[in-house]
C-alpha cells in the first residue's frame, strides 16, 4: 500500500482508541487525479481500482494503472475538442466504467465536472445548460437521451456533444475519441481552490441549486471512507447509487480511492433485491452502503438468509433517516450493524456512527471530528440535550469538504453561510451522551397546538402498519390548531381506501406514538410526488393543500 491518504490527514486518538482529533492538509497544487490515481497507478499498477459488471454476466476489472492511462487519454481527447480549464461539462454515463475515467480526465484538465441523471427531460437539460453555461455534454445512448438533447433549444454555450454508443449525426464518439487520443499527458497546473465538481441539488422548493466544490472536496472524503464506510484497502466497496447523484462522490470515487480500496459498480436497469444480494455474494463485496429503503427491500423481498453474505464485513446507511426496526432486522439477519451517517450535497459526511462508536438504532451518530457541529435554536443559541435545533457547521475557518458556494447565487449562499456557521436547514436533537437524532427539515416542521412535530417519527410508525406501502406527513392549515397533521398514504396491493381503514390507521398511530401526533387528516393516493433522486416532495403536497 502507498498510504496516500496519510499525506493529507493528521489523526489523534484518546486512551480508549477512539478518534478524537482530525486535521486535513490541502497542498496548494493538489489535484486528486494526478496525486492519488496517478501515484497509485505508477507505483502499484496492478492494484484493483474498479470492478464492473452487468446482469448479462459481462465483467471487467480496471487497475489503477488502467484508470491512469484511460484518464490521460480522456484528458487529451477533451483538450483536442477545445475544452478548457474552468469550463463546465455535464456527464451522464449511468454506471458505465467510462464514468470514472472521464471524470478523472476532466479533473486533469481543470474542467468543472457536472454529473447528472439519465432521467432528465428537455426542460431539465435546458435549465442546467443555461444556468451553468455548460460547454459540453458526455452522454450515454439510453432512454432517448440523445433525442432529448437534440431537441433542446436556446442553449448557446453548448459547443460539444459526445456520445457513448453508436455513431450519431451531430455527436462525437466517446470511445473513438479516447481510443485515438495519446496516453501521454503533461501535468496541467491547477490550484486546490479551483472549482472541480458541481451538482444540481434537488430541493423541496424552487429550481435545483448549483452546488460548487473545489479540489479540497476530495480530501474531505477521506474521513467518509476511512472512518464511516470503514473500507478495507484490499477489499471491495459497493455504494448503491447512479453516477448522476452526489452519493457517488461519497461512496464510489474519492474517499475509497484515497484508501486504495476497489470500487464495485453493478450496471443494472432495475433494482431487484435478490439480484443485488447475488452480485454482492458472487463478487466478494466487503463493505456496503445504501439508503434505508434498499435495506428494507433486501429484508422484505430479497430473502437475505438465502444468500451467502459472509464476505460483507461492514454496512452503512444514509440518504434518509433510519428506522430502528430495519436496524434490528438487518442485524438479526446478518450480524452486521447499520452505521448511519448524515450529510448533504453541500458537504461530506457530517454526523455519523464512525469507527469506535457503538451505534444507537435511530441515531445518526456523533459529529465527525472533521467538523465543528452545533444545534441552534431560532435565536441562535446552542440547544441543551433533549431540545431540537438546526444543525449548523462551523465555517471559521471553512474545512475541506464543504461547498464553495451556490454557483451564481450569492444571495442564497450568504443566507446559509453567515457569520460562524453554515446552516443546513435540518433539525435534530442530541442526548446526554452526544448522540444526535434526526427530526426533520426546517420547512417540514409541523406546528400544531403549540407542538413542534417532525414528520419522520410519524412516517416511521406508519411504515409498520400492514396496509401502508409509503407515506408522507405534512401540516395543513387549521384555524384552531394552526396546523393539523396530515398523512398522504399509498396503500399496499390488496387494500382499498375506506373510512374504516382511515380510522384504523389513525388509531394505530395514536397507539404507537404520542396521541397529539396522530394524523387528523388522511388522504389515500396512488403515487407520492418525488424528486428525480427519489426524495418525497412534501412541499408539493403542502402547495396543493394551501390552494
């Protein structure tokens, strides 16, 4: 092992062996692709970097030497097209192996990589291109995506369209371009403070925000992989996420390759729990991270006990709050604890059950030593144990791992990054031992008869009702109470909406949690409004109710 990560962090441990101090070093000329990928690729050329497979059985292994060579060729290809340092480039490549070396190639020339989902529609693409002045799009030929791009209008900054797939008029060929490019690349000077990566982050209100990260962001993810994912440098880590989402930066690129572990990519079209468990078993995955919903599906639909998961040594969970029942059932089925973590597109992992901490089911864990974290009330005062407050992150000085800004939106940037703190908009409380427990988003808080009610606890209770497939809890206006708790519910197959079932659900919630939290309003629907990344858009439900 090269122990590349050790050059960029300094750690101290207490007498119990628990990490207590964590400092990061960000050299002025640091560039992840040159200083991590190329270092390992030259000095340990045969070390595994990426294991890729698809349901048909195709499987490919890429070493760090392969990623270095292919990213050098990708960089030269992009230079030949005329793409320059600082120019934004959209990448839509799903889980094809090309994503990783295209991304590294863009890092090497100093372009701003913008990963995106293959599910984008015409207006989504037009908005992104014009908002960020995107100059190039590197896309996979799937889901009519090239046709959608060809239909976009009034996008004057878009100069190049590059396609992974059959040749197509008006598009450059990605495979052909990389194949013909030189694999000799002269290092291009880039500052650690230069912009590197940007995500369009789906919100509960308004158009997506443009979250800009510089080259320090990758260093911020060492902690993510080393102390939260607890990856094995000789193992195989699998984070289940499409490459269009920020979760991939957390789990399938930076921290894992800093730790020299191999990344696993399964290029599937549809999530089938049994299939996923099968590839985990067959490929010897050693650490796994995915949202609680997927662990629930493994347990409900995946016949966990029928799969040999002995290679798995560590499992982590993020993306939504974890129901304690899922924690208990996974532990019973596998003997593995689910180590929850919390963060945002704007951050790396901020709060988590990191190495050395005994998890408490339902708690996000404790603040990462990488950050200064507090919970503040509406007056800006630190909250004592048991009192809910907004999660804030210290920015004086700003640590590596936090976003630079909301691109081209200084007003919004100033709103969340003011004074000493970056405001997350997420509400939580801490217990006497410093464990932090999620409540909800600020704008999801329901205020009823003087109570502040977070939707997650009620949704967790509803998830256990035999008739409820999915639910979203919001507040609806009420002249007497201010707001009433409302549950918008999708029923499981075999159940039909009725007043009797509504009453049954209400009584169930009254029984399982404090009676004032029960949903006085229940609406049955066939589908819940969601963002492209699958998050429930409670704001859309509130908007309809306020009409």
